[in-house]
């Protein structure tokens, strides 16, 4: 019996985060409703054969980012919700995380020295 494609997708995502796929995710598992058994992350994997709308947007913007030699980040904002969501490729996570961290780091005050 062949593995269902969506189960294989859940398994790959779980492996990428260092854990295992959670069989019976949803409401039937006694452990978690997440698709994985990660200790800190609730991972929900959605497989679609014909793609997600946000991924279609990503695909259309990728050539523009590549032309400028930049890492593409899609920010998804709902007008009636606080904050935003980001869509990136897993291999871009280190670059995006570093840039986000640098932007959030408290700025050093110029011209003032701390007394020692």
C-alpha cells in the first residue's frame, strides 16, 4: 500500500524540524492536535496539489527579488487582525531571522559613552 502524498508531506516537514509526524492528528490523537510531535512547535501542514494562493504570489514575485539579488519575504496582512504573517522558503530562514533580529535590536545611542 503506497503512502498518501499528504502523509509524506507531513513526514518531511516534521523531519525538517527534528521530530516525527503525528499519526491521528486532528481530534483523534491523545498527544497533540498538531501534525507533528515537536516539543515546542505546533506544526500544521497543508498539502495542495495545485498550490496555495500565497505560494502563487511568491512565485510571481520571486523573479523580481532574484533580479535585485534579494531574499523574498511575502508579508500577509489582514486588515481586521493585528500583526502579519510571513511566507519564506525554509532555506531563507537564517537570512530572514538575522535581518529581523538586527532590526529589532535596540539601537546604540550615538555620542554618549557609558561611565566606567
